[in-house]
């Protein structure tokens, strides 16, 4: 369409002539599109430009509109600021490849053009909405295995559509945004243990079980504590009297093994900024987790912690030692408490719980750093192991600002450091792990306020390294390693942020590759402002071990000017995507233990009138035998409807649950929606069971137990619903329930019917459309084709004589017979939406039922007509 505006000189001249002529004639209806007169006051801009053409043609006649200037008659104001009048017919506009059975149409980017979102068994496809219907594809988003039906929601109330998926373990959500279109949302897994500083790390037992240990400040007691989040109260220990978490040096708790070979006892050190004492604790995994304080390690006189502490075998005797970066007499130094393998530590003279300075920058002890200069260690761990280098057998190395140093201790109080590999920039953090499965430890390091991660990939010489760089989008702040995709190769996770901009931390993972550098980083999502984090394996907090490493994050987010803290488990997966789903903890049942619990469905409701979507999560929990009745007692499965109230940051708080056992043994196989169908203060949960019966569940708190559930008998001879939605099918102002159902007793290809439960006394079912024989109704939609306030019914049929799109009109409460609308072959899904932004309903159809034929998505746009003369 040619845009002709009165500012163009050629148009102005002809317009003036036309305007003068029409004014002199005096026989022109004013303010009409098509009267041959350009009338800017009415927003119309092209009459008189060599005739007024039809919509979609050269010189098309247009009336301009805006948020404050409405279109005349039944025309709609498009995103282009032009009025469009519905033509009521459809034509194929574009077709693109499609990969998924589920189709969602929603504006996740906030630009007014809806995205076409496909949800498959373990991935999400997104096609970007655009006026030209180019439908550009975004990179595939991996997702946990889909357990039910995906839904559209606005979780944060920001106007951008979000997507929620039931994934068995919980609810996985993707947050819409202008920047990323869809970004994985990290739900809080447990209550954040404090509102101040937190220092954490993973504690590994038996070489495969890891649990998160957190140091935090307890406001109620005024004490700082060590605890395992989510565990019972016995796994808590107080800090030394007068000490707080704010005094800890470093961002990770030092964790090691002082009892050589132990599978279940670990040591944790607390190095403080002042004083000589380093607190020690034993963490034990037996019948339960316990944390017990032990005697502190004392640094030498006039010595304080500088950069931190680490557990490592510093002298190569096979036992871990406690190595501390210190200032001794004002000079940088290293102090060591030597481990004896039985849990004890001693200084060089054998005194228990004492440390010895073994290296200092001031070699001649004249008070000057001398030739060594500043060290600034950031990590102590074994990297090199070469018999050709004196003293480099099985002992730890020091990774410092200047690079990688080997160590050699002639005596236990006299050690030397040798710079083996200089860094190209001052390192401020590092981690040691085998990142390429060659059996050798590698180094990953970063510099404060800079992008990129430097890698030293070890070689069989253990003295020479291959350089590599992991590129990052922003400045790196934290490194975490673990096998996050289950391929038995260590991966490198990192947090980076826009320099100087708070609450912009994001998590990414560069996946390890066999005998090569890590992969290009994969962005996992934004985390606000990271407070603490570390790798761990899925554990008892979340229902068992999967041998894929996970991450625990404690983060702050800014919401409406307020800072909110959350703590989340990010689960690794074979899909190369880390997830932090909403975990619906199993509900207790009398004296029965929980065997398993899964999330089967999730959908949204308006539970309190605020702009944040509330969630109903349907769970199925298997409980074991009754403890009172003995092991012979049969286990039971109980379905629940769990109600979660949405918050402004997208997080949710559970507000109640209803046992659905009286109407169903499970929630799987049913179709569920949220809608206000009985006029209660909030939406109801409405389910359509496999037998065709309705279940209406009140969630407003005005009832308890079975009194909240209203069952409705199924229609005769109909069952096996394939589609279910709430619509105002008779335009009377309340929601009716629409379902596609198959004829009972017949095969799935032998006919189906469209049934409406009218929102009147008793929800009486009525068949409003029927397909018999080999045909079947696949899906249905309601849309106001002519924008006259009366909705038309559009159905997608597959097979039989009526294959394609058909429609029926509502007149006096009765729908007409289905009439052809557009030819479609092998349709499997139907949605209606304004896809091209002209304000008129369009149709989106997914086709492809045979494995030999690729699935496709087609957009049928509605035709336009001339805005009628006399429209106001």
C-alpha cells in the first residue's frame, strides 16, 4: 500500500483543487472516506490522490487514528495508526516450518505484535511477530520434559506475556521481555536465610553427594550462623561469639577433608578480617546432617588474614592442609596449619591448632617486599605435577593475581614459590577443574571489572598449557564448575553483569568438551544481584539424586524500588539448560510418608484483582503405607489443586490447597482452565475430565474440602475431550464453556461434536456443531469477524468432506450450520489473534499429522474492505 500524505507537494496540489471543487459543488458528504476530499481534521489523508483505491492497493484510502482518535464504524485502529475495516474473509498470508504440537499466540516482546510460540516435549520455539509477517525464528529454548498443557500468563504484571509449563518436577516459566522476548524465570526454592551478606559453598560427601552450606546472619537471635537451607534445625551452628558473616574474607566458604579418605566428614573454615583465630567446624553426613564447632586454628602473632583460606595438600604428603593468605608484620605471606590425616592440624613445630608462616614476600625479613613483589593469591589447589621440577610432586600450587605459581617446601617452615605461567592481566578470581576430560586439572580465571574468562588447559607435561578464552557479554563476577548436563565432563558456569549497573547479574554456562576448550556460552537467565552461589547435586531437598550437578543461588532483585531476596535451586539437565522451577512441596497426609509427587498441570487465574497472574498447580502425590496400619496398607495417590498468589516480581506464595479425590483419582488426562463461571470473588478452577464430566473448584476461601467442588455430569454419548476453553459463546456478558469432544464408543476418527455448557442454571450442555463419518473437529475459536459485537464460531476440521476452516454465525442464541471459510489440509491446531497488527482477527493454523510430512504453521489474515460512507 502506498502511503500518501498531504505533506507531499504533488498530493497537496491535487488535494487543494479537489477541496476547492468539492466546496464549490456543495454536494459532498463531509468526513467520509471515499468522498474524494482530503480532510486532515478527520485524520484522513489520501482522498483525491488519483482516486480512492481499495485496501491493499496503490492509492488505498486511509483514515488515520490514535489512542485518542477512534476509527469510524466497525473499523479498528491498527498499530500503523490507520483504520482498517474487516472484510470477513481470509487468505493465506505466509507459511513457515513448525516443530511442535502446542501453539501459543501471545505478545511476549511488548511491541504489540504477538509471537507464535511452539512448545514441544523438551523445547520451546519462538517466531517473532512482525507487521510484515516475516516470523523470524529465535534460537530454540530447551525446557524440562513437558508433563501437561502450556499456558500464557502475565506473571509480573508488566504487560508482556509470559509462558508457564508443567514439567513434572514443578512449573517452568519463561518471562516475556522486550530485550530477550522469552527469558527463563528462576523461581525461589526456599526462603532466603537472611537479608544481609551471605557466604556459601557446596559440601561434597562420598564424591557424589553435594549439599549447600550457607553462612548468614539471623536477625532474630542477632547471631551469624552456618546452616543447610531446607534441612531440619539440627544442621545449624553459631558463629564464634562476637563474630558475624560480614567479617568473613572471600565469597566462598573454604571446605576440605582433614580426615584423609573420609567419605562423610568435611571441615569448614571461617577466616575473619581481623584477629588471629580461624574458626573450624566439622560437617558430618550420617543419619542426618550435623555441624559441630571444633578448636580454632591460631595464626602467628602479628598476623591477620588477607585474601582468604583454602584446604589443599601444600607439601604433597597426601593430607590436606589449611593454607591462609595473610599479612605478617605488614608483609604479605602464606601461613599453613599442616594436616595429619586424622582430622588434626599442627604448626611446623607440631603444636596443635597452630599455623606457621611458610612464605613471605620479604625474603630477608627487612620489612620490604623485595624481589618477590605482591602475590595476591586467589586460589590454592594442585595444578602441576611433574617429577622434573624439584618438589612438584603431588603438592598444591598457588593461583594469584600475577599467574600460576608452583610451590616447594624445603622444610615445613620454609617454602618457595616459582612463577610458572604469568597472567596477561591481574586475576581476581579462579577455579581449578578438569574442563576437557583429559584427566588433568585446568585453570579458569577472571579479572575484576573485565569481560572474558582466561583458561589454562593443562597438557601431559603438566608444565605447559594451551591458552583459551571464554568470551562473556559483560564483566565476570563469579565462577562455578560442575557437570551441569550429565555428560561426565566438567562445565564452567559464570555470573557476569553490566559494569556499574546493579541488579543486572546473569548466569551462563560454557559446556565442557572432550579434549577441547569449553563451548560457546549458553545464557541461562538473569538473576538480579547475586549474593551467594555454588554447585551441588540434586539432593533430599528436591527429591533424590540424578547425577547431574545443580547450582544454588541466593540473589536480590529490585521490584518497584524495593529489594527482594530469593534463593533458588538451578537444576542441570541433558538439554544444556538449567532450570529453577516452582517446586510444589508435597502436602502431608496423616501418618503416611510421601513416595513421590509430580506437577501434572498449571494454569492461571485472577485471584485478587491485581495485575499479577495467580497460579493453580495440579499435583498428584503418591503416599506410602499407613504407619499405624502397617506395611500391608496400600499406598494412595491424592490429586490436589494448589493455589499460588502472584507477586510483582513474578514469584508466588502458596495460599491454599484442595483435595480433588472425590471427583478424580488423578488430574492427568483432563483439561483445566481458570475462569469466573459462577460469579465468586475470584476465578474458579474448571476441569473437563476424560469422561466428559465437568469439575468446578472454588478457590476464594469461602468453603472448605468437598464443599468447594461442584461436579457436572457428562453429556450423553460424548467423551474424550480434545479441546476446552472459556468464552462468551452467546454474547450475554458471562463466560460459557466450550469443548471439542469425540463420540463415545467410536474410534477417534469417527466423528466429533462441539459442545457448549451455557452459563445458566446447572451449566446445561448443548451441541452446537457436529462432524460425523471420517471427519473430526480438531479445534475451535470464537472471534468477532465483523466487529459488530457478536462472535462467530470458527472450527478446524480434519478428514471427511469438510476438511479445513469452517464458521457459523450466532443469531438469536442459535448457531447456523457450518459454512466453508478456508481450505486447510491436515490441520492440528487453531488460534485466533491479530497477527499483523491491523486490529482485525487473523487465524493461525498448524498442519501436519503424518510423520513423513513436515509440520507447518500458516497465518490466514483477514481481508479489509472500504470504510463505508456515512460511518461515524
